[in-house]
C-alpha cells in the first residue's frame, strides 16, 4: 500500500509458506522473509507457536518499520514484546519473486505472441523525471483475443514495480508466474505476457507513485 517504499516482511520465530502472489496460487514455498514491492500482495501460511510473536515490515534499505504482534490464545499477558523493528528472521532466508513458480491451475496456456512490444524504463538525465520510452511506448495497441508480450528494459538505476490495469500477466522468465505487479530490477530486462480479453483503454505503469506521476506510464489500448 506504500507510495515508494518496499517492505521486508517476517514473523519472529516462524517461517512463512508463500501460497499466492497477487491472488494467484503459487507452488507453496517456505522462507523466512519476503520483500514486497509497491502494489504487490502475498498470501502466506504461518503455523502459530505458543506465545507472542512480533510481525515486522521493515523499510528495505532505509530506517523505519511497521509492526504488530501475533498472539496465541495462551500467550503471556500484555504488554507485548517490543523488538524495535528488528527480528532475526529479517536476516534469514530471503525468497525472491524470481524463485516463485505458478500453481498448475493458474498457468496461462502456452502460445506465441501476436504482438511483441518493447519499452524502456528511463530516468531523464539526473533529474527527477521518469518515463517509458522507445518506439512502442506510445502505441501499445491490441485486438481482443490476441496474446501480447511486452518486454521492459530497465535502463535506470532504480527498480520499478510494473503494474497492468484490466489484465493480469505471466512472467515467462519466472516459469510463467502469474501476478499483476512485477519488479523490474536495475539494468535488467523482463517480459510479461497476457491475453487481450478486456477491451478498453487501460493504464500500464510503475507503481512507485512518484515515478508514475513523473511520467512512467503508458496506455494499453484496444483497436478494432
Ligand atoms: Cu519506477
């Protein structure tokens, strides 16, 4: 829910079993901690042990955190433990989204794309101006029923959580992982694929609110 803040999430004394990404089932995968980009969601299972266990969402790369406490009904009386945003699990096994794989039930059928677009994610000089560039960026058009691929080339030094409206996508490089917001890391390329099954005009943008406001956005537009 943050505008420009990725969080590293963990539960003290417990491991997490990730079962869904942005509402799409994944092959259940255990980890100690997860980094959650802006607009991304995860479903995790936790098998609760007896006690009062801090839950921490620590701002990645900077100070600051949000926290709560998970209590079993036989936990010691209040007050809750105060861990100041620091629990060992935050430094434990980290599961990158690239290691997640879709559950078979949510896979997109394999199909070659009807349209294969490429956009660049750029910062203009050293100013706070962000954009989507390249010959395709202003004309991401499609017809209903087509399979669309968009390759995003991140030529900037920041990562961008890229999000589609009206559609969810598969990430071929991540075994077809399904979701609607994927982080494109600095200096890397990543492709998404989706079916054009929801006619209209839809935004496709970075979910860093400041990047988006500065121009890192384009339209997905249906034509007849
Ligand atoms: Cu961005």
